[in-house]
C-alpha cells in the first residue's frame, strides 16, 4: 500500500519542488499506481500542432518519481537510471494524462510503465518504461 | 555528406525555433555526426547538485533532430518515434557536451546514438539511442 | 477485432514455422491481446537455476509477431524493428506465460507491450516493448 | 585493463558453458571492448533470407556478458537487467560480428553498447544497449 496519499504527495512537492508543482497535477494514488495530468503550455507546441517529445519524456519521468515517492515515502534522492519511450500518435494541443504502474519495487530499483493519453481521448499517445535507483537505507 | 553546414543549421534554427536556439549550441557537423553543447541553466539542478534527467533527454532528442536536419536538409516535420536513455554518472552542474552519430539514415527512419559528457570530463554521463521518423518525400 | 482465431494462428504457424510451433503455445487471442505459454526446456537454465534472458527475449518477440499476425492476417514478412526488455525477477525453472497487448497498430508499425510471468505466479519476471514493421500493402 | 585475456575467457566458457562455447567466437579483448563472431546456423534463417532477431538479441547479450567477465574476472552470476535493441538492416545469411564497448562499469551495474555487422560488410545491422547487474562482493 502507498505510504503517501495524494494530498501528502502534493504537499511534499509544493514544499520541496515549488517550481515543478504546477507542471503536473496528481489526480489519484493507488496501490502501485499513480494518475496525473500535465496542463497544456504553449511552449510545448511543435511544428504540426503537436506536443513536444521532451515534454512527454519529462512527464513520464516525473510521474514515475511521484509514484516511487508515494510507495516508499519522501526520498528526495531517488534518480532515474533509464527511460525508454515510444511515441505512437500526435497528442492534441491540450493537457496530457499519464498513468504509471509499478512493475517492480525492489530495494535498489523501481520500474514503472507509463501510458500517456490526451485527456479528451483514450488512444495512447506515448508509452514509457522508467527505472529509478533507490538510495540505500530508504 | 551533410547537406547543411554548422552555419546553415544555426541560421535555420534561429529563424524557425528562436526559443530553442540558445538552449543547444552546435559545435561541429561531420559526415553522420554532430557535436553540440547545452549551456548550464540553474533550473536544470536537482537535489544532490546534479542535472535533471529530462534536460539530458531533451538534449539527446534535439541533437538527433539537428543531425537529421544536417543530413537530409531542412525538414521541419521529422518527429521522434522512440528514445532510450541510460544515465550512468551524475553530471557536474555545468554545460553538457553531446555527440550524436547516425547508425541508419533510411527513407522513413533515422537512428542515432548520442553520448553525453560534462564538458570538463570525458566520462559518459548518459547515452541515448533516438529514432526519428522522416516524412515521405523529404 | 482479430482476423485470425487462436486455431487459425496455430495452424498457420504449424505449416509455415514447424520448427517454432512447439516453442510457444498460444492460449488465447483477444481484441489487441494474445496470451501464450513457453514450455520449459532444460537448455533455458542458467547458473543460479533461472531461465536465460535470451529465452525471454525470444518469447517477447514471438508473441508480438503472433499478435500482429492475429490482427492483420497472415503476413510472413513483418519484422522486428526494436525491442526493449527489463528483467525484474528470476523466473522459476518452469513454463513462462506471456501476455502481449497492442499499443498501436498503424499501416507501417505495430507496437506491443509484453508482460511475462512464471505460470505458477503473478509476479512479473520481465516486461518488453516490441515494435514490428509491417510491409507495405499488407 | 581486462582481468582475463581472450584465451582465459575462451577456456572459462568452454569449462562452464560448453553448450554455448561454439555459438560465439571471441576474436579480441581490449580495455573495455570485446569483439566476437557468431557463426551462421541454418536455424537462424527467417522468411526473406535474413537472420532472426532473437539470434542477434542473444548475441548482444552474450558478448556483453563476456565483456563484463573479461573486465571483472570470472563471475558466473552476473545477470542481464535490461536490453534495448534496434534492427537497422537485414543481415546477410552468414556470420555476424559484434563489437561491445563498456559505457559504465560500476560496483552494481555494467552497461555496454553493442554494434553488430555482417562479417562481409561494415554497415550496422543492429545496435544494442545492454545492462548487467553485478553481484555484491565480485
């Protein structure tokens, strides 16, 4: 079961990462899952009216970090060790929903799968697999 | 051989992506290779004094885009289809050098390998493999 | 909806790939999903009593191929373009179940996510993301 | 510098993994690099006259294992934790050369990049990034 609720997480992020707080709104935290929405910002737009790849990469990375935090408690120093992302469809120029699911939560590594969709559609726009390293003693 | 020189590319980026222009300085363009430097910005810093993963992901993505442009000419609509990145060492809080090498340049897909180092060291901080889709008729 | 049933697929594989037929038994075909079991073979064993990584990679690859066949019909020449696999737990020395889910089925590319478990447990031993290229006109 | 020479490695593999010994011939071991050749076998062939993806995945995996052994000494229990492979060109139906280069050799993880070519050509047929976990105390 998660060690932090949605509100715990939200408060932790607001205190420690105030500049990141507005970039990704946590919607729900479950047992090994986290759902969030990245609000749209005009600087995400790329030629062709789509959202930039790096914005989606950053979203996959941060929702995995939040999911790891939710599960192990407030450990600031967890770091990404690898990320694999596939882009499938052009996202609409609006907010993007991400759902992260833990595949493994070990002592040293956590691995999650992230599915991203435009909030107005169920079609997956990008899928990522993200690995975090957990510091010893956490 | 490349179809755009370093200066051609620099001018193209300044005209079409003025907001991106200062984020990644192209150092050299070779036959199937491109070297660039991402200047340091304080917002890249993460707890522990290291540079954020998403900043390096964005760097890997953009240098591959610039390399594809250099090789096929100014085609704005090439899009990332997948990116795999491994983080190996904590980058120092300074500028990051990226060297991208084309592994394949086909009609539909281009694939490059990107090695990233702190400019003051040769140790690889991150490695990425990036695939771009090239629009038909380019 | 799938164009081939479990039995259609089984017959197609037996005819065209008789040497592969016994290596992976198709259990069920759904709309965008396929479940299969790889029987245990002693040559899969590695030091420590676990199943070799390449056996799981081959399983992820073949179940994606079968899923693509099920969805688009008997197209022998679909080929793998990329595969990303994460190993999470040591599989038990027994049969391995794989469940593949399509994330995208386009004209040129199909992408699937594959979860592998020992048949006697629900814990994921490996997860893969596999991309196939579909020949034009299929 | 490597702790095992080409001949040390060859003898170790012949003793501990006799069934694997003939599948991949080590050509040279350098400082952080290893070159090997996988002899052709008819069962590698796939429709269209090309070599199966899983054969190349297995090659990428085993050359990384041999490179890790060469660098840290004979540690049987190193295991693959992730592998990412991109297929670029159809390999000719003949032997395949693989060159593995270490990107990181830490206490817990080793990461290598592997480039594969047909022995009769320099064009890369597949590229892989492979991560091994190193058991504590090795």
